[in-house]
C-alpha cells in the first residue's frame, strides 16, 4: 500500500523535486487566507492533521482503528477545559489535550493491540463508545451542551489569537509540525521496523522484535497527533462537544483517509480538504450532504480503491516505467 | 536441549549438541515443523520442557527466544517482499545495533549498517540484486536471502526449515557450503528432505514419524534402520 512513498524517499531526484513541491505548497498555504475563508481553512487543517494521524496507523502499520474520535474529541475536551476553566495559555492547553490523548491511546491501544483485523477495529470502537458515554455523563464536559465559549487567549501570552490571521498561522504551524512529525516517524529507523512488521509479522517476531510494543508505540503516537488536531480545533472553534467523540467522527476520518489514499503521506490531507469543503459548500443547499458523501464513498471503493493521491501516484509510476 | 510430550508431537526427546549440524527428517506430517514451532515458541507445548544453553525457555515468547540467539527460518520463504534485499538484511541488523526504536531520527542513519548488510548479502552471492525488492527474486534466492537475514543476528543456534526446498542444483551446492561455513561456530538444526544434502552435511540425524522419534544417530546408522526404510517406503521392498 505504501510502496509509492517508499520509492519516493529512496530516489534523490524525486526527493529534491518533492521538496520543491513542498515549498510551493507551504507558500500557497501561507497565502491561502487572503483568498479563502480562514475558518474553513483552519477546519480543513485540523481535520487533515487528524486524518494524517489516523493514516499513520492504517497506512504504515496496517491497523484499522474505529475509535480515533475518542482521541480527537477527548483532546478537544481537555484543551477546552484547561483554557476555559483553568485559564491556561492556549498552546499549553493544546499540549495537555495531546498528552491526554496519548494516555488514552496507551490504555485503548494496550487493550486492542493483541487482536487483529476486524476484532481490533471492534475493540477500538467499543472502548471509544465507552469514552463517548463517559463524556455524556461526567460534569466537566457539560453533557449535551459541551464546553462553549472557550477563550482563544494569547499564544505564549503575546500573540492575540482572536485575530483570525494570527489564529490561522498558528494552526498552520501546528499542522506543519504534526505533518513533519509523521513524515519523520515514517522515514525513521522505527518506521522501517513498522514497515517490516506490516510486510511479514511472523518474520519480524522471529528476528526478535516484540511487535506488540512497536504497534503500541505507533498507536500512542497516532493518538497523540490526533489529540494535537483535536486540541487545536477546540481553540480554533472555541468549543468542544459530543460530536467530536462519537463514532460518526471515527467513520468520517476513515472516509477522508480512504478517499485521499491510504498509506500515502498527502492523501489524507487531500481527502480531508475534499470532504470538509464539500460539507461546507453543501451546508447552505438543500441537497443532503450525507447522501452525496455516501455515493462518493461507494464510487471510490468500486473504481479507485487507492484513493485520489494513490491513483495519481500509480499513474505516474506506470508512465515513468513506460518511458524508461 | 530437550523436550518431552506434545499433542501433535509426543515423547520426542531431542538433544542437539552445541556446534553440530543436526538434521530432522521424516515423511510429510511427521511433525518436523511442529517441533520447530515448539522450539521457537510459535507454539506452546502442553507438556514437557525445552532447555537452551542451560536455561528453561518453555514458557518464553517467540521474540524472547530469538533474542537469546535461537533464530529460525520458515518453510514458506520469509522475506519482507516489498523491501529491497539490503533493507531486508538491515531490518535484522537494526535491533542488535539499537537503531530499531528511534522514531525521531532519519532513516539515513541506517546507512551505518550498509557495510555489514552487504557482507551478508555477498556471502549468499546476492550482491548484484541488493537494490531489488525481495519479491522479484527467484524462490531459491529468496531462501538464500532468508539465510543472510537470519545470520545477521549472529545467532548461537539456527533452525532452518527446509533450506533447500525448491532450489536448483547449483543453489543447493552453494547453500550447503554456506551452512557448513556458518556451522563452524554455531549449532544448526535443519529439516531437510534432500537426503544427499543430509548425508553430506549433518553430523547427526533424527528421524521423526507420526510425531514420534523413529531413529536417531549418524546418517549411516539411521539409513540402515529398517524402521526408517519402512516409514519412507511404506513397506520394505528388499
């Protein structure tokens, strides 16, 4: 599944050209708020990071988690509580959300990692539903109301995040940090072992690797980064609600990743951008968004299973093979 | 090393002397692979005991056994198909060199392992394929790669499950030489169907049939044993 990205990293020519592309994309993202509605862009960035974090697990370890909403939404609650009730500085609040998500990832991952395939997915789903129920019941989340009116505050006590542009650039910086972290994990010695485990788990065990620990490590990292996305979202939108912890959110992130291309680094970003933009533009019309997204999902699974980015990469690979 | 009493394999008391090449042979379904799975803890024995270098490993996990230096190969070739040959061997080298858990460093740091990896690949005559994905190799070469990967761990004892299966004539000669070379300072236990190879390579042979030991000793002793002939031929024809 992830072979494409691996080749990309191993060919120096492709690598420099992808760095150029990366620089262009970052520049475009810097200029974007002058052309598009910043809140929409920030929403896309948060969900894109969430999808990238999810993809780290399914694309590079081969584990389908159906409970990632717990980390995304859980972190949103932690961050919102810290910023609103304790009056913490926004970045520290986000980091607290991230740490909370990582801790939850450790517990859920520890319980789920021993099972594979559909059983792994079901355990993550069950545990995240339990967490959603807790969020409905405990007082600090304020039940159906959620935590509203979270102050954006001043970043490090200096930068006023109530300014839309300041908030946008901070969100962009967090997104880029998260994306770089995932890129680094995938192309690290640790990532190499993850790849080997996905390729042939029994062989990895017979070489002395305690594969459960590697899987758990990747699970915690994925949860932490999903938490980073969720915490940032709570500051950007100034609330944390039950929507973010429910299973529909877990389903949505799977859809985004699948649509963009599982196991490709930028696929989840494209998928998240597509889904969020679609939801946004159709929100005003009478056409039901869920129906359209359902149709797109079916078409995707039937016709282009590698996802948008996955199919493009496959096409270019075939072309370069033909010309060679 | 010994173990006793299993489900598919019962009352097998097998001891492999340090530094020897020991063959485990027998008809299909005799339980040879089961014995391997038991020794390397991919299966847990219901009864009995397994001792390696004086330590009881009966209740250990597969990865722990590998860490002690008891490393196996598989009957169906076990490579990482979409990794290059170099990467395949490097995966094995990563753990002992402490580079396996570093998620914050670039995978370029693994270049430090390239020299050793190439030595190992060279030892099985695969250097010209080092940059190819393992899946593109022929069956015999995949087996050779697997041996190179196993050797990367510098194990005290190797368990080779049919290392020659599906190999051509030249490959067999080359791998036999390799096994002889690596056995100079290691113990090898191998399952092998090619009796010429067994006669040529192994110091000692244990014959397994229907989960029990039929015969045990040097190749000459075992090959003269009428019970062994019967198990292999069905009935004796002489």
